[in-house]
C-alpha cells in the first residue's frame, strides 16, 4: 500500500493507524508548499487534490474516516474498532463529527477561499475559529470522549484521529488545558511506539 500525506495534515491519523495495525506501506510526502497536491501526477491519484490518499490492492481510498475504517477492518487482529453494531456506529459517528464539523471549523482559519471570495469574509471566518473550535472540543470533552480512550477502555482508530485534530488547538488560539480528558488521551498517545514512529515520519523529530 501507499499512503500519500503532508506533514501536519489530517493524514497523520491514517499514518498512525497503519503503524498500529502493523501494515506494510510506503509513505509518500506531498509538498503543499509547492502546491504539489494540485499537480497532474497527484490529481491522477486523488482528483480532490487533498490528503490523505491510500493506494490499496483493491483501489484508491480517500477521506480520513474511510481510511481509518478500512485499516481497522483489514487488520482485525489489531482490535482497532469496536465490536457490535451500536458501538461501531458510535465510532463512525465520532469520526464523522471530526470530519464534517471540527475539521471544517479549523479550516475556516486558513482555507476561507473554499467558501468565499472576499478578504473581509476570510477575516470574519478566521476570527471565529477560536470560538468554534473551543465549542467543538467542549462537546468532545463533556459528551463524546469516554476515557481513557475515545471509546472507553478500547483503543480504536478514533484515537489517532482525535490526537491529530487536537494538536491544532494551540494554533487555533484555544487553550488545551480546558480539556483535561483530551489532554490525558494525548499524553497516552505520545507513549505509544506506533504513534512516535508516524510522528517522526511527519515531522522528522521525536514527539
């Protein structure tokens, strides 16, 4: 398999999940600084021009929740997803919230051109990011994360996804100390060898 990623992007979640699963894969860096995600070569892999993209024996997958679910189900011995219809749906619901609401709230800070054309609109969206991200993580803290892991006692692919997005809080102007359960989960994540390996692939240094 091949995982296309950009350092610091949401692709970190899939990178960690693959490492946790013990999967054999090649990590291919896409340079957003040179707009490589819009190159013809990469658009042939992912016409959306975004990361992550995962090349599998069956075909190419995009969108983080899909990649995480694919990894979990492809490596069942790693126990990266809950058992039972209801708990599976709860995990899917959590990942959908991160993808459809939290990531979008964060993107308003630097990707305003996706929704508007005027600088005043960009400025207005950016000014709202700290508030909306704080509200999102207050909901996660109070209602969604069970502790010590997102789904309770079982570590799942929801956990690398949460770590990936929670690391954006400081740059969004949000005080992480307001969310002790999220902070505890991040500390537990940092102690895991697969997380450390994926982190080094992204950032070239230890956590």
